[in-house]
């Protein structure tokens, strides 16, 4: 009887371990910043189409970073590197310019009221201000559908001496579904039109 019990317990341990090993690694961003290669976002900016694509990983400062390209009319206009850490997603490089120190674009876990200071340099340009998660359940509708998003706002941002307001909306399993930049009186809004998950 004791031998049978030991065998049963052993079998349960082996089976349970197999189930644990079979689980995919947990996404530290909880789906708010998809990083599978070939993941693609198509945004509309007025009458222009902007595509953002995860093109893979790249080593930077001894870290494996996610490379993201932005394309306009099929041509790459910007490449960025992002690092995912337990406390947030950081932009570490823009084009050929190192972001020093890296700028946190969203805090993890994403909770309303969380705020963080930015005082950084991108190449020769200074970037400073405060980011804040204004809501972790913000309803938003785009051409790609309706979402419950984490809303992040850049308050009193100073980019190379110019006052800027930045707003981003992150939806689970979709990433950034909308973002807006207001520089002085001019505002640009990118709205998600189509999302294609990578593999």
C-alpha cells in the first residue's frame, strides 16, 4: 500500500512538473507591450498610414532589447530599441542615439496613479518631465475596435526646449492603440487601424 502511494505521489509530481514546464513564459507586460517578431501595428495619422513592426531583438549595453521599426510609405523612418524590466518598459535607443538614462514608457505593473520622473538625453537633446498612469481602465474606441486601456500622460514634458504633451493608450494584447503628441499648438494623433500579432 505504501509503495502504491509513493508511486502515485511520484506520478503526480512528474505530471505536475510536466505541466509547469509546458507553460509558456509569463509576459511581464501582461500583454500591454507585445514583442513577438513580426507583430505589426497600422496607424492612421490624418490621411497618412504609419506602420510599426517588431523586427526582432538586438544586443545593446549587454541586454537583449526588442527592435521596433516605424515605416511611412513602406520606408523605415525610425528604429527604436526597448528593454523590458520588472518595473517597466524602457526606450533605450532611438535611431543611432542612445537614450541616457533609458526612458520608461509604461510602469509595471500598470496601476492608476503611478507616476515617474523623466530626466534624460537622446543624443544631444534633453528630455524631461513626468509620466503618469491616469487610468488603468480607460475606455477607448479606434478603427481597430473598442478597448479598455491603460492611459499614460506625459505632463509638463520638455523635449529639446519645447513644451510637449504626450498621451498613450495601451490595451491588453494589442499594445499602443492610440497616441497623441501636442507640440505648442500643433497636435498629431495616431489611431490604431489594424493589429497583426507576430509569431
